[in-house]
C-alpha cells in the first residue's frame, strides 16, 4: 500500500544522501523514503544502519541508468518527489576515467528525469506542491573565481574538469526537462561539503584519517586554493526546505559562508586531531606533503546564498570552527567505520599518487 507521499532518494547510501535520509526518515514518519544506490566504493549501506528498520524506509540496490528498474520503482511506489544525489563526484577520478562520469552523471540523470516524466502527469509542475524533482549539483560548474567575488544563480557555467563538465551537462538536462516538458525540477548548487560519513578520498576525511595513522597528508600545489566549506547537516536542512517549498524551475545556491585556503583548513584539522590525541604541538602538521597540482585545479569558489536565505529562510547554523570540531569528533568516535571503508583498493589508489610518510 502506497503512502500519500513517497520520495525516491538516489545515491542515498553516499555521504550527503545518507545524512539527508538520517535527517528526514525519523522526522517525517508519514512519508515513505526509498533509497536507490548502486553501492559503489563511496556508497555504503553501513551509513543507513540507524534507519534500516524504519517502517517508512526501503532500500533498493540498483543503477539509475537502468531504465526498466526505474520504471518499475515509480510504478510500485508512486513517487511524488525525487531527490537526486547519485553521482560520481571525485575530480581526481574524473581525470582518470571521464567516461564513467559521463555515464553516471549525465546518462543517469537523463534516465531519472525521463522516468519521472513518464510517471507524473503532464501538469505536474502546476500541481501545487505534490510533485518535485530536486537535482543536487555543485558550485564547480561555474569554474574558477579570482581573489574576489561570489557565484550566484546568474553566474555563467564554465566547468574545468570532467567531473564539473558532467554535472554541468546534467544541470542543463534538468532545466531542459522543466522548460520542454514542464517537469517540476528545482536545482541546487552546493559548495564543498564536509561532515560524517564522507569517504576518505575527499580532503577533510583524508586529512583526519592520515593524521590518525601518521601517514603523509597530501596537499596540492602550495595549498593556496580557496573553498567555501559547508557542513553537511546544514546542507541537508537547505535541501529539506527546497524539497518542501521551492517553486519548480528555480535554482538555489547553498554555501557555508566559510571560505578557507586548503592549507589553512588542513592545518586546523591537524591541530584538532593532535589536541584530541594528546600529541605534541605540530605533530600532524609535520606530515603535510605538498604534491604536484592536478590539471585544471580551480583557484577559488565562493557562494552567495542570499536567494535561498530570502526565499526559503535558510542559513548555515555551523561555522567552520564548530563544524570541523564536530567532524573530527565523529571520525574519532567511529574508527570501525573508517577502517571498513579504507580497503586495499583505496590504499592502492592513493599509493599510486602520493609518496608515503
């Protein structure tokens, strides 16, 4: 029997998707949440243990490119909303394997849009708040900023990596489905996320993990690249507001109001780990190893989220100090999770790129 509201969450076993489901499933017991995840290296069913037995939660292992699977799921569950997280997201991997990113991020998004179009009524965009397709994207589609300025919803696209190019293409398809078919699509472009359950190929958990192990902490170039850092739980609160209240066809940028150079972020994380581990001052900083910069490395990202604040009454609740402290605390309290995701393929992948301490 279908509940009145049924939400498909793609990539829900990944970092941001899992945090979103852990927030939404207990908060909205009358809404059914179906997680579709292929469980690649970055998707982990362990992330969903706290809700796996919830009456309003159902997990399906599968590929968003599988059109027959998508059609069957829409028919079985009668989805009224889609929250689309599923994506290959690591820039380094996109440089090594761009076709995999085109398949997952572009073909997969189009398959999902088409499944929703086939299942929903032609006037879905005008059916009040009943239907919504939330497409989660990245600020990387806008390219690189200089030392001043911010991205906003009118910033032209200028992707610089296979990853950001694939997300830009997916964004364009999502908007095209709104304009061509009237599909009730809403887009969000978020800045760099950090927090619990992030796979340790990304900068924040990699620094924490390697600092704990006494391994080299790689930093590209001289660490001068600047990012706006968004605590994942703040991001999920923004996405809830978008899902529930955003008008179809709109785009919202989501940022943390927390710019930092990579080297400054790394040093802060090193100091936090050392303080918790009761190590001598500067112990983990000595593990920092500067490595050759990657091709097309954007200099700076910064987000103007004033539209989201004004229209949906959202702003981040965590500053960078509180967010980093909470993140370090989470990883230190979950060593079993960290060890489980750091398998041999992960270690081999980084051993090919970075020298050991």
